[in-house]
C-alpha cells in the first residue's frame, strides 16, 4: 500500500537525537495546527517551509496528466516532509493534505541546513532518513505492482485506526468513506467497494454509513503482514 513513513529510525537513541532538534529548539521553528482536509501546500506553488510532524497524519499526493490524484506517502508523527525549499525557486511538485487534525513544526530549510553542517551526528541521521525514503519509494512501486487492493486497504485501515483512536482496537468507528480511502490508495472507488465487500464477507470489518468498524483486528493484521506492514 502507499507506505506510511512511521519514523524509520530504528533505535531509540537515534529517534531521540532526531526529535531533540525540535524539542530543544536547535533549529528555529513555529507550531502550525491544521484541521482534517486542510491543504498545507499545492503542487507547482512556491512554498518556503519544511515540516516535522509532531502529531497527526499527512498525505503527500501528485497529479497525473488527466488530473487524477495519486497518494504517494503518508507521514506520521516523527517524520519530515516538504523539502522543495532545497530548490532555490522553492516550487512544490506535490500536494500535502492533513488526513487528521495534526500539529506541525514548520521551519525554513536554510536554518536546518546550517544546523546540519555544524552537527555531524544529526547530519548522518538526516542522510539515513533520506535514503530510507528512497527505499520506501522502491517498495511502493513493488506494492502497487503485485498486491491487490484488499491487502493494501487492510494495511491502511490499521494505520488510520492507530492514528485516529491512539491505538489499534476492535469495534472502533473509523470516520472515512470509500472516496477517502480510494484517494489515499490511489485506486478507483469501485475497487475500494469490492475490497470492503471481501473483508466484510470474512467478518473482518463492518461498513457503516458514517465510516468503518473493525471487527477482527488480528485478521486485518494478517492481511497487512502479507504486504510487509508491521502487525
């Protein structure tokens, strides 16, 4: 499925180093609160900020020649996005939208870059982050090529459950409709309807007018594990 960047720093020590940049104000930043469906930046627009996700879920999407939107990534807390300002013109090529109410730390890349130049440990960490993003892009291409929508949907529902309700639990309402889920996965609405039908037939979830209820979390995780998601 469209991969969720849930900090790919593997050790607690590295994660602490990364979050210390903002918790200790080592780089100037300001707090930005965004509501669900708020657009943070548009494609082909000039935008001076990069972002650290303090809490919430952000989707990064692009548009094809016919105007069809394709979600590329989801950014959870602990993740960085918006590096268009490495370019002198600061022109974005993607769209960033809040999937849930979120809190972001926005900063100018010039200050961040200056800090990294003088901080070898953080610079190494940032390079690791960038290389992991490249690896995720390759994995995403494989997922889109080989895995059916119902397996990708299972992984997405687990991510949304954890983000919306704070932890993955059964019998909790997820307030997302078929159009929302289709946009997140970059598939047509009919594909989502078919996938939900399959998962309902297995008694894994129940479709409601105002969202989805997960009935069997373990089975849902088994679907997600099939495509490399963490259970």
